[in-house]
C-alpha cells in the first residue's frame, strides 16, 4: 500500500515542484534581463530586491510542498542569533540536491540573501542556470592539476572568477554559500576518494580560502551548517518526492571569522598548511555531529 501511494505522489509532487521552480526561475530571468539593460544603480538595486523576493518565494513554496506530501519533522538548530542585515560565509556538507532548497529556505528566514558557488556546467540547467546568473551567483570552472600542467595559461582563472564575484557582494548584505566537498557525498565517492570521514568527503580548501582572503573582514560570522536526513535510505530527493521523507535536521554553528583563517593561501605555504589543518579540524567535528544526527544521538 505504501509503495502504491508513492507511485501516485511522485509524479504529482514532481510536477508541482518543477512548476514552482519554472515560474519563479522565469520571473527572475525576466527581471534580470531588465536589470541588465538599465544602467541606473538605484533601479538595479530595487530590481535585485524584487528578484530576491522571487528567490525566497520559490523556497518557501517548495518546502511547503515537501511538508504537505511528507510527514516530515524539520528541525532547525541555531546556537546564536542571526541577522538579515549581516554578511555570512556559510560552509555546508552536501548529500542531496534537496540541500539547496533547504539552505535557501533557511536563509529566507534567518540571514541575508544566499549566493551559491556553482559549477560552470549548471548554467545550462533549465530555469536554474540563467536565474542563478541573473542573481549574480559565481560560476566556477575548476581545473585539475594535470589540466593546469598542460595549460599553464589558465592557472588562477578560477580564483579570478571568485575575486570578481566577491566584489559584487560588498554593497549589500550577502550570505555566501560554499559546499566545501565540491560535490554530493555518496558512500562510493567516499571510498573512491579515500575519505577519512564516515559521513563526509574531504573538504576542498581553495575556494573558501580565497573567499575569506577577498571578503574576510566583511563577514560577520562563519556559519558551519550540517544537513542530515536521519532514517534515510541514501536518496533524500527521491524519498521527498515519493512522500517517504520523515526527518530533516539543519544544525547551525555560528563561529567567529578568525584572523588566522585569512591569508595568502596560494603563495604562502606555511599559511596553506595551517588553513588546511583548521578546515580539517572543523570537518572532524562536523563528521561527529553528522554521525550523531544520523544515528539519532545527542550531537
């Protein structure tokens, strides 16, 4: 009976979620085009606020659908007060596309508008890619060391993209989100990449290090967000669409932005080692928290 019910729920829920995404995504793109062709700064600023309203409306309605179709317990734990008028650097684990919806919804209620660092390939994703571009989100093209060795003229290009993007965030409060693992966690990926963590992939330090170097003094806090789906089979998105998701936890640690985390990661070898150690220590703590949340223990 449960399986039969999910067969009916999945297509209906999927259509509603895609309609919601398409409507708000198209609205953002239309306003984004107008914003692009109008050179008046105050008008561009007002249009961006309207686009942020659309952006947040998408997440509110999407999470509303999730709650309607799933008997889900959504827990949000924040250890300190947050503000919509401050700058935050958010680092989060990543195990499902659902993480993105949940983070946007969390920021809609607690923080300034969120900007994700996205893979360049995602710009071609229907509705999402162009809407993200219109919202001034940075698209990153990451090059492997082998590729850079063959094409040395491209060295530092991804970091230059980060630099230009960070300049756009200086004028208005922004929450910059970085999935530090670089991709979604799966058990297979953890084995292939020899991850020392049971519930996480190894953190990649370069992007967050440069963001801190470019905007470190502007950020009021670092938000370490752990997203967990306890009692989940490993496919949160599929279970959510099928009406079978039962529990979501968003656990937020509000941390200071230490001066020790700001420096020249790419040219100062000593700083690079210290920064990697600092980030790895955060990941050790996050993995313990993740394990506790997944097993239903007190984190």
